[in-house]
């Protein structure tokens, strides 16, 4: 459905029922699939035929939803994962292994930072973190001969920095590696990173895509545009025979449009099993059908909240790229002209204690380790999602000790502002 607008893709892409078939995507709640002969199933294990044999690798419900997100992002192939963390891990580990190196923006979700800086470091993969607003010289200096990818977030969580996708893509491509972009906060409704040069796009579908706090999940979309075959020595997993699958070479068998996702499914999903449940995929699809409507409301509410907070005497600072005076406003106008996201970060005069009093006084906004929900919620990252970071790492990630992450839902903006007013009166 590549010729249709994003609003239509949210509703119609990924699944088209035949005559007399279910209008909604069926939930194929089955662990396994039956075949008449061992030879038929054997073709699946040899990657000589498409189909399903065990839900740990693939499932029809999941594939329909992945196809919808793929179409929305303008990619060539996609896969669902059990969580956004799994998507982050798979997207990098699919092309980087022990002894390799990755360049990443320092302004990323705390869980992703820990995944990269601690867990994957233990696996022998080194990461160099650069500020999203670093100079071109600093960015290029971060690359090494063993660099395999560049990673960043369209709108970072919770520092809300906007990534200059074209600039990071240019640097990545000049060094012969792909750019991986986490597009969770922007969603394809507000930004499609592939159109700006990104090669791989990932999502925590738990957030805006699901939108109702119902199902944890993730997604990886390949643009199909990065030519792995130009660098066969750098990406041997894609360009040389895979002995665990009878010597198949992914780029030869599946082309540039299918090699990356097929390898991630055939190898990583086979061995790690981080599959999204068909039930969660079904719930995710229901969320996708209204994504274009909800994102617009989230952004409208966030803009009003940011404007209200920026004029309040008890607020020390506000970070929202939709504000004309924001440091990333120009980048937001370029990459996110239809709206930034529904999240506003701000600090209360008085620091941590004042922030705690404000959050305790809120009646509509719930304190949750969650974001991008239909219901408004808030969090103090320095003592929760980013508590594993020291002060220096927090500063590099753009997370100050007084930062409150306020995720606007789709309620009335007037009610949200009134709730903030009464809470601020108690500070």
C-alpha cells in the first residue's frame, strides 16, 4: 500500500482478507504447525520455502502486524519482538559481535544505555557515546576500523533531544556502516527516518503504537537500502555462508531487501526466542488503527502543557522541541513538522524535593514507569529508569537530577493544566 497516506496505512496495511475471511487479523494462538511430510517441513528449515513451523521464530498474526509497521515506515521487511529492549538488542547484535564497535548517541533511553554500556560490553561489543549535537569532527572521530553501526533515537527518552538524522546517516555511510534509529517517540506518523537516510528503524511498540498500556512489544524494520555486499568482510554474517542453516548466504538468497530481517529471524529469534505473543500482536494492531488520531492529540496536549509550564514562575526550565526557543526547534521543524511527541520534560525550582512534591500532588497524572499512553503519566528518571547512571553519565544523556518526564495522554488539555496548577500550588 505504498501509494496510500499514513492514515490509511495505519488502518489497512498488513492484512487484506479474502472472500469470506475474517475482517480482523486472526489470532493464531498455536505453538506449532502441521505438515503432511517431513520433506515439506524440511524446506522451511533450509529456508527454501516460506511458511511456519514454530511460533518461537514466526507466527502469521505477528507477520501481518509487522508488515503493517513496515509499510508505515517505508521499509522492505520487518519483524516483531517481545519488547523494545529486544528490538534494540537484535538490531545491533544482528551485525555486531565480540570484538566489534558501535557509535551511539548519548541521548538515549536509560535501559538502552545500560544494555549497550554494560550488558553488551560484557559480550565483547564496545560502544562510543557521542552527544547528539556533537561537531562533525567529534562524530567522525568516534568511528573505528571495527565499527559496525551507528545508533540514535529520533526524539530521545527522556531528554527529548531531536537527532539530526541526515547528518548521522551521512557520517555512518561515509564509514560504510548503517544507521539504526529508534523511532518510538516520533512514530511513523510524525517522522519516517528511512526517508532521511536511516537504514534500520526500531520501535518499542509498547508505547504509542499499542497506546493503551496493554501489551509489551517491539519491532525492527529494515529499509532494504544498505548494501551489505559492498563490505563483505565487515558483515560476514550476511555475506558469507551460515553453517547453522546449511550454508545459506543471506544476501544472495534474500537480496538486500530481505537479508537482514531473515538473518535476525533465522538466527537470533531461533536462539534467543524473544517473540511477541500473537495475542499482544493482535492488541498492537488495534492500537495501530487509531495511531494517527491519537498522536495528533498527544502532540496538541504536549504543546499546550509545554507553553503553560514555560510561563510558570515555579518551573526552572522546560524541554520541548515544539517551543520556538528550544535548542532543537529547527531540527523539529525539519524532521517533525506535524508534531514532536506527547512527552514534555521539565524541572521544578527547588530540585529533587520540589519535583517529588509536585508529582505527589498530581491527581490525573499517575506516577508510572511508562510513557506514551492514552492516559497521562509522569516519572522522575534520575531515581528510576536512569538510576544506574552516575552524575556524569546523566549529564551526557541530558537527564538532570530535577527532570520530570511528563507524558501527555489524550485527555482534555484544560484538565491536565488545572491538575498541574493545583499540584504546583503545593510546591
